[in-house]
C-alpha cells in the first residue's frame, strides 16, 4: 500500500477534487447535450447553441486549471496525483474536440447537417453520460464493477463512432460534388470522431484507477 493510500485512512473525506470532477462531468454532459441539440435545430437558431458550447468548454478548461492548482497545493489526494491529472486532462480533451466540431460548423457555415453528424453527436452524448456515471462511482470506490461496465460501453461506442465516421466519409466522397463541402463535412466528422476517441481515453484512465483500487 502506498503512503498516499495510508494517509487516506487518516484524513477527512476529500472535499476538493471530487467536487471538481463532478463539476467537470456535469458541464461535459451539458456541452454534449447542446451539441446534439445544435445539429437537430434549424441553421438560423443554431448560433445560440454554439455560443453556449463555447462557454461550457471555457468552464471545463477553468475546472481543469483549478484541479491542477489544487494538486500543487495539497499533499494528500484521494488517489494518485498522476491519475488525477490524467483524468481531468482527459475530460478536458473531450470537451475540446466537441467544441472543435461545433466551431467548425460555425466557421465553415455548414448549411445541411447530415444523419451521420447527428448520429455521432448522439454517440458522444451517451459516452459523456457514462463518463459522468463512472466518475461519480470513483468517490467511494465501492462500485468498481459499475465503473468497469461504463468503460466497456464507452469502448463500444467509440468503435461504433469509427464505423459511422468511415461510412460517412465514404458516402461524402461518393456523392458530394462540391469540393468545399467535402472538406467541411470531413472536418466536422473528424472532430466528432476524435471526441469519441477522447471519451475512450477517459475510460482508459478510469480503468487504470479502478484496477489500482481493486
């Protein structure tokens, strides 16, 4: 047992890091919801959703910064310091790429939202909800099986996202005649696919933490 683990028995319940994790995942789910809503709303109403996505991404980035500040201030942590840094960074990465997808839609003035884009935002939303559930279970480490199940489902969603991405890109090259639209759609789809991949990155960190405490 590490020194950090021994100290955990001697100190009060953590009141710094888990609230930050919870805030980060709550905002992550909100961001994913707004992105999914944005691609299911008419273009003239999309801007308000995209602005909210930008705000939420900034909030999550601020939470990640605060978490790293707390790491520098606190000797005792609920689990290994490198895992805390890896977890909050992985969550921040998901937010970055979902915002990246939204920003590309905005900058490139994407008119028509394809079924593939809608499907990928749906996949990312489900993955973010699973991240929120798994992170909540880290608090007392009593539901390691539940964390493992969430991670398993996130991995399946990432594979599903890969398949949707591959088929969508193949369809674009086959049916889209406007070269600019090819670039626009591929950029948006690539950002969404990377966001799903970053969700898998969060799952990898969660699995690593849970294995250490099993």
